[in-house]
């Protein structure tokens, strides 16, 4: 099944738009993981199993694995665990890759073949040929940065090009020119709800990955109201820290499940 | 010693502006590396040792390691080998990272602490706070994408903002606002020599990393003439495939050395 179909099925069948972000920071782990050589995997697996019921997608952030020797092997095990234990939930590898075509081919192997992700986040700055090796894998998803959640989103993404901000050109180019296989999605930060509304207007029913609720301050009502499609879906609303570190006690997995359930319900209230 | 000082010393002392790119593709390796589990490391080490005399920098491309299980450990060994055997030659890790601040901190650990690179390539699309964790490591270099060498560079980098292309805004912002510690550099493709001239005019003596001569078709004379600083330096002119795969026979290392010497000399002819 393609990424897009897997995601749409999950939205419908599990009644959730919540994406659980997996950003494992050992400094924030419960004490049980001290001296655990596989702590990245073991902690994330516990979070995954506790929150799967409430998740439309999982989004491991590769940087948190790549900061450690052997981290990639744990990431690989984690995605294999998700694919095995929760086969209906798509995995978006958050790695924001982007490079010339021959190099992009290697990155596509990294994300889709080595790690087994259903989709990958990508940076559009280098243009179409840097995206092509990913786009050509029509069964996998390509989630391009459009308007990000951080303050620096204003530095270049909002520069005016022919009277419209750059991020709108990015959205329009991807929707009109790069999405011929229907496997594109965009990253739009929850912290800029007005921009989210404009992007939804540009891209039709294209899925949007929304980081920035929780620790970064994005408002759930504004995100859902401005970002949903007419059938009340279209969004992967991500929370990482608010779920992963809901508790640092021995009850961390239950606390993560509670936080995931609450956010799923808060999202559904506005659909 | 800082990256920038190490690079400037190397330019002066070795009389070379050649950057040797390390993009190891096992499909192109000589037969001796079939069934070699450490082929990525062993092949690149041979190339490094054969070409060091002619190199102002080495640029391993992480994607070619990340496409393989265990690739990161070989990359780590490779950079450790360069730092040990060729301590005067800076290493630019080509990974084009870019993410929100908390994630960028993890990527800075990846590049500088785990892999021990002197500098890293970065994507500016997400703005200042995505760059800050790298910029704050003042002894390390931050090499930002500006105008890249691939055809897709035209898609967004050349969009006009207030009458000037986006890449010029990127160059100006980095030169004027991000470079307070003097540790910034830019990626400018050899395939766009006119744009290179304009960028040199914007950024003063800032080092420029120039991919795209050789396989991508960039012209050495145009690059040196348009890109050099007044003292005849300022450039890391990269060649990867033209050196790595100069020969697929048993004499691959000698052939790589010959190709590196020839390109160094061709560059120096126009300084």
C-alpha cells in the first residue's frame, strides 16, 4: 500500500490525526534507562507500543539517533518494530534531506530501503532534481518543508516573490509540478496558523505534517480549523516532547499514552 | 586551530585550492574491494593518502555512507584517519543539515563530536535559529548552501525578491548577520560562474566551496577567475567522481593522484 493510502486508511479507521514524534534524548529518560546500551530503541519502543492506539503516524527524528555511535542500528530496529507490531501506522522519517540527484539517490536508499520508512521529510531549496529520486518511489511519501514552525521560518520562507511569500511558491510548485504521482505532503508549522490556512487553500487535499503544538506553543484549535480538509482529515499533527517526556518516573509509558489520548481528543474536538 | 585558519594555512602552505570529495559508491570500486566489508573506508583511505599532497580539504559526502548498514562507523574511521595522518587538511562533512534549534544541536554533535569534522554543509531554508547551534561552535566551519550546482538551483534559489534573486539574499544575510564569529562559508556551484562572481562581490573574503567541476561540467578558468579573492585563494574547488573513479583498475590510487595533481595545476594556472 502506498504511504498516502496507508495514512488515509489510518485517519479513517483509527479516528486520529495525531503523529507521535520520536526524538529520544537520553538526558530526559527515566532512570531505568541509565546504562542501557539500547536505550534509544527500548525507550522509543515503549512509547510506540503505549501510544499506537492514538497515532495516525510515527515520526522518528534521525538527528537524535545520529548523535550517538550505533544510533542508526537502533533507529532501524525501531522502525522494523513499528512495521511489524503496528503495520497499519505509517512511519515518517524526519531527516530533511536534500542534495543533487546522484546523492539524493543514496539518501532515498537510506530512508526507504535501509530504514524502511514509508515517507521522509525533505528540504526543497535545491529544487526538482534533488527531489526526483524520492518522488520516483511512488509508493513512498515525500514530505517537503514549506513553512516551518521555528522563528527562523521568517528569515527566507516569508521573503516576497512577485508579491507572495516564498513558502507559497514552494507550496504551489510542489502541488502543481512535483506531485504527479500523488505522493507529496508538506511541513507547515502549527505556530503560524494563518499561513497554514493559505497553504491549505493552495494544495487541496494534500496531507500536511504539522509540528509545533506543545513545547513550541502552537494552538490546536487554530491548527485543526485552518488546516483540515473538508472531510475533517488531511493533517498529521505532531507532538514529540509533550508525549515522550510526559513523565520521567517509572510510569512514563502510561503517562505518554495519557498525553497522546488527550491530544488526540483535543484535536478531534475541532474536526 | 579554527576551521577557517586551518583552511587558510593549507591554501598558503600547500599551494592548492583543490577539495577532494569522498563519495564512495561500491558499484564503481575496483575489483579488489568486492567482498570487502570495510570497502567504504578502505577505498576512501587509499584515495585520501594518494591525493593528500594536492588537497586543501577533504569532503566526505555522508549520504554514500548512510546508504549502508554500518556506514557511519566507516565514515568515523575515515575522518579519524584524515585527522591523524593528514592533520593540516580540514574535513568538511557534506551533510546539508537543517532543522529547528533543539534538533540542530543533535546534528552539531553528529558532525563535530561524533564524526570529528572541522566543518559541515548546512541548508539555510529554516533560518537563523536552525543555524545557531552550528554557528556557536566558533572553531568549526558552517558551509551554507547558497547557489547550488544542479539544474534545480533555478527553481527557488533564483526567484526574485525585491529585484534580486533569493540566493543573493541568502549570501547577504549570512555575510552580514550570521558570520559574527567569522566561521561561515558558502556553497556555490561551478556550473553558474556569473552567479559566483556576484556572490564573491557580496561576501568579501568568505571561503566558497565550489562543487560541479568535472562530471557536472563546470569550467575551471571561469570558476577561478570569478571566485578567487584578491590573494588568489578563497576557494575549495571540489572534485569527487573525476578523482575517485579516474581508474577502476588496480592502479586506482595512482590514477586518483594524477587526476588530483592535474586539477590542482589547472586551478593554479588561473590564480
